């Protein structure tokens, strides 16, 4: 048994001990085995882009200062950084492509089981894309929108269409700086070309291509994913649900969906409620079927159906340790290869469903959007038939927490004033009056280099105690949900007086769950609408807002960080950033980006510093806007919390 606590979440620590007792290896053991980490990799100064290497630059200035080809630390760091952007942008955008494909098939009536659920949003998004909607059939509009969305991936010239949602000053900057994305795939391919040996050497020029590909993700691939998913599966509205491993039901068949794409999981929701499936579950001795999610698949079906969330990224192996997961259904992204080893200790089946992601030792049932419900039923049946194979103890912890999710861009607008109140003006008005000091997006992953969930929870508590409204996505939202921050009552316990007043008036929580990581595009849309509503400047970079990814680990987080920064938002990452081996790249990202991109990157060593940096930035923006009355930043501690309570 381990003495160390790996998480701020007691349920995670409890299950970790269970996993150890069962001889199940987890991410934390593998993390320790990797220590000490490669210092060259941490600084970003190793290069494997050709086989004259691998090369590395001596950070102390004593050994090699150039790779075999002559590349300096600046070139190597910039290339490595934008290759991470390429990986992340590719992941989000390939998801967007799959959504567009399913959307188009559904529009044509070739994907049984899928239908347009939000006609109003169909019209809205089509109009935004410049498609004629007046007097036309929804089917025709949807087909044209699906085709237009798909064409954005292979577009060679021009501008990715949904960049037209951004304020004009932001778009003018993108054009001026040469970072306006032309086509989603083109910019990713160009990263791979430019970072090949002997192409782009200039760090500034290299980073520009990183921004262009990242913007193609945020305003292109991710935006398409979010918008078309809303039209196809419904635009989220607030609903309550439960989170943490305690949502698993020992006496039910438990099906856990994990990964990112909602196309299949939407159908699994239908299949798990099918009377035929429920009857089969009863015949096998179970009381019913529980469906729960992990990572962003969880966020997708939570947002639209209130399906419970079993956990975030670092809890995926622990879900298996409960002994009651009859099948874990995975699609793409953030699925640990270690899962197939964990499952050897229990009866759980791991079912892969994407041709892009097969795991040795897992069972494969391929998803086909033309036959989605049948595939979903086959998968649920596999879980049901595995119920009787359970062995060993059942170790479902008691812990679960209530949360409210479902804050789409559209709902936030409705909640803060309704349609006749002039869009986002009510939010802006509250910011101008100082009740809300600003808005922060706190997003991203878990990383075993830091205590699980701690940075997310501490940063968000600090922000809301300083009257900053927080919007969240991804595993960060799940972390704060487990800590009880995503319910309206959290305002009374944790938020400052101004934010509490707004929360009490509207009934909203001080922390808004906006969805999965591709739904960070919702945050871009909110920022654009805040500029549009007026009173807070002409540009996203004028707004009193800040972003953070406290426990990031994935390339997707880097792509998100880059597009948020390049859209004008000051953004702080925790855990470090593999760029510090180059003073030139560091200066570009941390300082000069403010002029060329509107936003800039920053790195913070701990939660308190991270929150302080964000609050200071927000206060500084308020000062520039002339809406700042003198108010000291309050750092959240136990005494302050008691006083608030
Ligand atoms: Ni985002 Fe969502 Fe979680 Fe990180 Fe992975 S699940 S797409 S990458 S780990 S937040």
C-alpha cells in the first residue's frame, strides 16, 4: 500500500489502493519508472527529424550548440513546438471531419438513426457560412452545409469559413501576420513540410505556421465538430448529473464509453435504453444497465443527455479496478495503451470501435455510421453477456458528486438576458459594473507529474473567489465537478460577492461546463459575441479574460493554447512547456506574441501563481478599458474561505 496521495479526489486515492492490491499497474507506477525525465526533451532541444541524428543541444553552452545539419536550439524548439500543434490540430480536425461525414450522410438520409435535432441552429450555422436558407428545405440546407463543412478540410486557398465569426480586427491581424488559415488540412501538412530537414529555419516564421494551423483547428476543425454535433445531436441546455467512480452500479451491467467522438456513444445511449437490451440484462441476473463516460466522450453525452461521468483522464484504469465495468468502449484519443494490461486483472472487455485505433488484446467491433444503432446494440450486448464473468471483489467507491452541465454558447446568451436583451450585453454589463471582474477559460488534461486535479480545483477556486466567472471544458471540468464547483450552491461557498449575486439572480453555477475539448470553440464564440455586444473594446485581446490549462499533457492542449493565444487571449499553462531551451522561442511566445497575436503564452509553477497571473491580467485589461475601480486581488486561503462562508 502506498502512503502517498496521488489525487485531491479521495475516490481516486481509494481506487488507487485497490488497484495496487490487485496487482494492477497504473499510470502512476509507469510515471515513476520514467524518472528522471530526459532534460533535453523537457527543454525541447532534441531533434529526431532526420537520421543524421538524433541530435541534442547542450543547454549549458559547453557541448554541441547545433545539430548535424546546423539547426540551432531556436530552430529545433520552434519545429518541435509546431509539430505538437500539428498533432493536436490533426486530432481535433479529423474528429471534425468524421462529424461532417456523419452529418452529410444523415442529411442525405443515408445514416439510419441520426436526424437533425436542432433546426434553429441548422439555419443559424448555415447563414453564418453564407448558405441561402430563405424558403429552402431543411434537407437541402443540411446537405449544402455538410458539403461546405467537408470542403474546408481540403480547401487550398481563401479563408476557413467560420473564421468569419471572429471580430473584424482579429481577422485583420491574422491577415496582416500571415496566419489566416486557408484550409484545415493544408496548414497541418505545411507544418510537416516546413519542419522536415532543411526547410524552415527561422523560429518566428516557423511559429507563424503553428498559429495558422492552430487557428484552422479552433475556428475550423473543432468549430465544425461542435456546430454540426449540436445540429445533429441537439444543442446542450443545463441539466444535472453525477460524477465520479461512485456512479457505477454494482448490481447493473456497467458500460463505460471512453474517448472523444459522440457519433457512436449517442447510439449507445439509445441501445442501453432499448427494452430488448434491458430484458437481456435481467436474464443475465443484472438489475439494469448503467452507462457512464470517461474523458471527452463523457462530456459529450453528459452535455446532451445527463449521462453520468465516471472520471477524467487519470481515472480510466481505476474504473477497471472497481471490478464492475463489463465493457469499456473506446474510440479515439486519450485512451491509455495500459488499459489492455489492466483488464487482465479483471473481467472487463475493452472494445475498440475505430479503424484508426486498434489495441492488441482488445476486442474490435467496428463502428459504421450507416449502421450505427446495430453496432451499438452489438456492443451493449457484449457488455451484458460479460456480466456473469465478473470475478473477485466488487469495489465501487461511495463517492459521487452532483453537477450542472450543458452551458452552450446559445444557452449562456439566453440565461444572461434572453434574445430581446441584445445578445451578450448582460454579461458585458455585469463585467463593466464590476460584479463579474472577467471571464476565465480553465481547460485541459490531467498529468501524473502533478497531484491529480489539484491545480484545476485550486486555480478555479481562486478565480471565482475573485469574482471571475469560469468556463470549463474537458478533463478540467470533470475535475472541478468532482470537487463540487459546478453547482449553483458553490457560489455561496466559494465565489466572491459580485459573482455570487449574479449566480443567485440567474441560478447558474459560478463555473460553467461548456463541454468537451473540441467545444473550446464555444469559448471562442462567446468571446466573439462579447466583443460584438460592445462596451469592452473592439478586439478579443481587449477583453478582461484569460485562459489556463493547469495540468495539460496532450498535443491537443498545445493546439488549443496556440489558437486561443492567436485569437487574442492571455493563456497560462501549468506543468511547464517544452520551449524553454530556446530563449528566442520563449521570448516570442511569452512576450512578442502580444503584438503579433493579441494574446501571449505564460507558464506558472503553481496554482496560486497561475491564478494571480490571470487575475492581474484581467485587472490590467479592466484598467485599460477604464472600468477598473481599485480593488486588491484576494488570494483564496482557508481564512478567506471561512470568511466567505
Ligand atoms: Ni482534451 Fe478530452 Fe482530457 Fe486532455 Fe484528453 S480527454 S480532448 S486531451 S486528457 S482534456
